């Protein structure tokens, strides 16, 4: 048995040796990490919208890595910024989710993104246009509403932000995925009052704030987890290990979308919406209509409120094409049956993934879209533009929602014409009112 002095020596040496090794590892990997191009991917918590882009070290991207660069206000950068934004500038606020933001069209000073291409084409006709890309991945129309509020409250005291003349919500798919989440939700906890059924911000963000609050109120377990997490995030050695693990991680995109093609028995080929609801979602049609109406009314409240926020600005809602609205007759009626792949993160990360075919999702998206359109058209304060069938084929998409560079170019050209027509009509009406 070891003597007391030997035990004390062991404890003393251990208490010196382990911190020394940790210090050496951290210093070593600090320089290793500095030798590589490092940036912080993903999102960060935002107290108003729930999350937004983590712009740390993303002001430039000279080597065209897979991320979008930010301006000093935390927006995804567009090419042009005027020196004096308050002098005769036609300000446009672009809202939406990752589709409008430019997900997948990385590098080259963000010049490939839908927002940048739209601004370029508008400025060819009117150099006074300044477009602010306020879209962000995962945003729904409620978060667009909040972001517009933030902009309107910030703009008067920021000379680098233009006064708005036009607000454009571009996408449509942002609230559709929320609708699919509602259809496939089986967890009763989703419907707790504090979560607002997930129609405002994701319940994971609410739980995150509840977790941080509990640690500050004395919850030892939450405090310890937060402490260990902060160590992990700030450790150079652990950061290096995370980079090694992420090298071979499969990224969602075309490969995942197209990798599963199956042969189905005849009785599994659902050709009508009611069949899809029954066999894939275990819903009867009346229950489905109730959820659809609830989802659409929520979206309408959001966009109607945004349309009325700034009386000096016009509001445009654009329903962009998506993969499902662009399926060809062959894809809808042929002998190739493809399951949707990699959509769990879009519909609330259910324990059991939704098993549904692309052609079956087409039926749901079309029904949702047509119902939404009929309701939007009743609001005279909203200029509604339907691009849902403008894509020539599904090759316009890199996944179920996001555009290729070619598609972004085509759609931005279409929208630029519409915006310029609206601008000219507004100017003409203003001139006539002065007489």
C-alpha cells in the first residue's frame, strides 16, 4: 500500500502534468488552426428572430469556400453599397429563407446568389437601387415580419441603411415545410402554448432559452452542461478534432435527393391526395383541411402584417418555383418512383422519418399552393406574383428548394422586370396625384 507522501506526490504531479499537457496541446493547435482558413459556419442565437447568420470571420471569402459573406450589419452581402443611403436611393428589402438568401451559391463575393443577381439587373436600369438581403436560412414569414420591424426601427439612425420603397418576400416554400411539419407531428408536446405550435420560431430555440435561464437560476446540471459546452467551443484541440470528423460528412443536396429509386407494389402507388394522406400521414381529409387552413391563416397574418408595417413601401409576395411544382409529366406518371430523402431537418426532426414519394409530395404542395393563392389574392395591399411553374424542369434545383446559378439568373431577370414596372407605375401615380 502506498504511503501518504507518495499519494500526495502523485496528486501533485498529476495536477501539474495534466494542465501542462492541455496547455501544450492548445498552443500547438492554436497555430495549426491559424495556418488553415477558419470560419464559423451555421447560425447563432438571435433574441428577436431566434437565429441568424454567424458572421464571425465572414466579411471576405477570397478562396471561394462554401459560405456566404456578410456586411457589417450582419446581412448577407450584395455587391453595391451607396456612400449616402439617405439621398435619393430606392431601397428594397428582400425577405425570405435560404432560397432568397442564396444557399448553395457560394463564393465569388456572393455574386451568384439570387439577391445579388437581382440587384445587378435592377441597377442596370436604375443605378439608384440598393437592395438589402435580409433573408436567412430557415426563416418563415413570422421571422420575416420581425426582421422587417428590426430594419424599420434601425434604419432612421443608420446612415448606411437605405429608406425602404419596396419590400419583397421571395420563396413560399418557407411556410410549406412548416405545414408539412404540422401534418406529420405526432408529439403532443409540440402543441404547448409557449411553443405557439412552432409557427413563430422553432421550439428548439425556445427550449434553448429555457435551458440558459434555468442555469442562471441555479440549476446545477444546466450550468455544468453550459460550462462544458463553452470549453468545447473555445478549445483549439477539440476544434481540430471536429474538423477532422467533418471532412467525410455527407452534405445534403443532389446526391441525397436522387439516391433512392425504388420499385413499388401497385397498391402503394397513391395517385390521389386523399390516398396520400391516408397511407403516408394517417390523416383523413377533413383533418387535413383543418390543418391546412390553420397553416395558411397563420401565413396570411404574417404577410398581411408585414405589408402594413410601412405605409411608404409597397409589398410584394413572390411564390417561387420549387422542385415539386416543377416535376414533369414523366416524373409524375412514369415508372420511376423516388422517395424524398434528407428532409428531417425541414419538418422538425421527427423520430421516424416521413416516408413519401416525390410525386405524392407534389399533390400536397399543389393543393397547399392553390389554397394559399386564393386567400392571398383577397388582400389588396399585397402585390402577388406566382412563379411556381416558371422552372423549365427539376434541373433548375440543387435540392428540393434551392436554385442553381442558372435558375437564380432566370428568376432574377423575371422579377427585375416586375419590380421596375411596379416602380414606374408608382412614380406615375405619384406624379398624377401632384396635379
